[in-house]
C-alpha cells in the first residue's frame, strides 16, 4: 500500500488556509467598521421597522369639551370619535337626545359650540320604514322619532327649498333652522327654556336656532360631508356605536 504524502497534504492545507484567514480578517474588519459607524452616526444606518402597538389609554387622543358640561355618554362617544378618527379628519356633530343639546366639534375634536335643539316628538331610536315617503299629516305622533346612530351628513335642500343638512334622506330627517310658523307649538320658547323636557315637538328633524345653524352647523358642511352622531333615547352607546363597556366601579371592565 502506498504511503500517504503528508508533505503534499500540508502544502494543500496551507494554500487553502491563507485565503480563509484573509477572509476572516476582512469580515472582522467590516464588523468593526459597522459598529464604529453605528456609534458615531446612529441615524445613518437603517433600523428595524418600529412595532405599531396600541397607545396606552393615557396617550389616546380625547375630545376637548373645554369647560362645557356634557353627559358621560356624550364624552364617551366624542372620545371614541377622536381616538379612532372615525370623523375622517373633518368637523363632526354630536346630538345628545336626552339632554336635547347639539355639540359641534372641529376637525381636531375640539368643541366649537353647543346649543339646545328640538327633536322628534316621540321617544325612540329608530324610524318607521317608508316614513320619508308619507305626507307629514300621515305621520302619527308615536312615529315622530329622531333616529340614533352614526350618519353621514350632507348639505341639501328640503321640499320648501331651504338649505338643510340631511341626516337620513330616505327617512326625511334633517338638521335645519327652527321652524316656528305654528304659533301654538312655541318652538322658540321651547329652545329658550332651561329644561330639555319640552324640546320634543318635531316630526323627527333636529331644529336649531337660526343663528347657530348659520354660524356653526352650515360651515361644518361647507366643503364636504361630515359625520353626525346621535345618542340614543333607549339603547346604550355601547349598543348603538359598538363602544367597549364602561369601567366597573372598581376599575375593572365588566364582561
């Protein structure tokens, strides 16, 4: 049997070891160079993409009511609109039916103005199907509801040619200047009264003082549609808007 040539094997190993050593040295030099650049110029090298995590509750954007009093439901819905940006970066309106008040917010969820409003005569959160096609004299008192929910409001004109903000066009529900042609309804007096108990008089539309409509409602829809949020009479804001349940007394979330 032929003896192995160890000298030749050593020469072959040496021939391959030299490039390998040079490669290791070059690699080490590159690692050192990258570390030096990262230390001296931390913004020069790309970093790992940031993780998008939900902001802590304390950091979430909230609606700004300033010093204006508002119900807990109104604040919850306005905060949800602000935090979720459901308003699409536009002004939005929030109507609290239980308090018979409208809040107008700018695009940053800051309260611009509030006003008493007149609402549908009947208590309820839904409209009767097809009611928008009926003459007003055929809409019965228990059907005269102002619906609750999330609506895309748009400027338009009613049957009298007056400019209005349509809330639900099919149901003929709109926001408009107060109508006080029928003296016996005392609509202006109802708006001026300190209690919401007498603010139920319309067929379902939301009546606001003319000056408030011109100064705040109409400009909110001057360039585009905007959201209108109407709080419920009977249901909860969690049911109507899909909000999480309110915290329990001890701070825990109810199931």
